[in-house]
């Protein structure tokens, strides 16, 4: 029943977004009730439907990133070797240390995966704090308007939350140890310089990039689902 209701809520957002153009929001609100001979949906009801649909979307995005191999197994959000370490990685691979290099890449992704679930509460706070003007802007804005809203409202808090979690995960999983070991092997070679990298910052930022990418994917799906244009779904969503 929850899945059915969640799917219905997602369809509502798609229906509203598909119908709305700048300046037409109130008109669409009036027309949505017309096919059923019922009172039009109020602005508050529409905003509530949007908030619930965004909650479903962000929960799906977080769940996707947080599942086993959510980062490493998804080429779109997989955290790659840091560019500043690429020369070192190529050199170590040439020395026969490919397995160790790949273990390092995997461990960074596992650290991000472990941090991802913490984002749910912060996204929910941003949704709860959303005003009707925020909702209007999202509905009538660009294809990634909701994602941009979340970035603006949550990035600072998410970074502050993620960084210590990523640091702890990297210590526990062994990312820091692998990094130190690979760096020591590399520095033993002649004519090389020590890489300059804040590994905690790099993995934290890439974790958030991946998370916002998944939120964007959910938003695009919500906006473009063809089934979302079946306005009769409003009966089920609002129990009418």
C-alpha cells in the first residue's frame, strides 16, 4: 500500500509539472478538480503533494547510494582515483600493484556508501521548511529545480555531517592505511614528489556529488513519467 501511495504521489508531481507554465499555476489548480466534478485542489494541497513526492524521491536517491556497492557499482557516481593521484596510480600499476590501487578506489566508495544514509534527515528538514513560493518555483522552474533547491539548502550541513563520517569510515575500512602505503611505495622511487591531497575533503565532496546526482535522477523521473499525466490518479492520492 505504501509503495502504491508513493508511486501515486510521484505521478502527481509529474502531472502538475507537465501542466504548469509560468503564470498558469492557479489555473491548473482549478482545472485539476474539474474532470471529476469536484472542488479544485488548493495551493496547500498541491504543495503538500509536492513535498511528499520529493520526500519519496530523496528517500529513493539515498537508498540507491547507500545500498551495497551503491557508489562503486554505479558508473555514474563511482568515486574515481583523485586526479592528483593519477600519476602515482599509473606508476604503481606499472610496478605490478594494480590490485592495491583498485582496493584503494573501492575503499573510498565504501566510505561514501556508509555516509549516505545520514542525508535522509537533512533532506527531510529542507522539505519541511519549504514555503509555497519554494514549491511554486520548483514546479515552474528548470528540470533540476528541486535538486538545485536541495543543494542550496543542504550542502553546508551535509558536508559538516559527512566529513567526520567519511573520515571514520576510511579509518575503519582501511582507506587511510592504503593511501599511506601506496604513497610510501611511490615516494621510494627516484625523482618523484609527494602528492598534495586532502583525502577526507575529496571523498566527502565526491560522496555529495553522487548523492545530488541521484536526487537529480529521481527528479527527472518524476517530471517525465508519462503515466504522471493521468489526472485521475488524484482520486487515489487524496482519497477522494
